[in-house]
C-alpha cells in the first residue's frame, strides 16, 4: 500500500474472515487505479509472475519471523502474506467465498484423508 493510499481503519474492523473480504474489496477497487500512486494497482498491472514472486517473498519472511520467534514480525509479515494472497486471488479470478467454501468443506474431514483424496 503506498503512502497516498488510505488503509482500512482499524477502529471499524473486527478481525475475521470479513476483514479479509473487506481487504479483497479494497484491492479490487484499486485494480484500475493509478499505478504511479497505488502499490496495489502497480502490482496487479505487473502480472501474475510478479504477484506470485511477491507472495513467495512474503511467505519466506513469515517463516523467518516464526523461526526467530519474533511475534511482532510474524504478525506484520502474516498481514503482508495475506494481502499478497488476496491480490493473487483477484488476479486469478478467485473470490474469497470460494476459499471459505473449500475450508468449510474440509472442517469435518481428517487432514490426512483430505490430502490422500487429492493424491488419488
């Protein structure tokens, strides 16, 4: 997010999946924005390879923070990771509800059984 973009107010956001939906909506609104003023617009304009690279970088930063047992950094980097994941979802035409539905489907399934069903 650039310095000219206004972040969502933390006073009005209740942390939940709804927060991710609000961030997704914000990202979507910036898709056609000015890439000189909006990091989100610039990232979306740069295409999926760049978005994916940024997502990977953020994932590594999450792992580094976790291994360093740096809770504050882990929280901050997790926010960055989720933001970049939402950007990738938008670029790929995936809506958050699709992911929520998939997660709901898995609630009553053993992780081992679910993984085995994908392996075939």
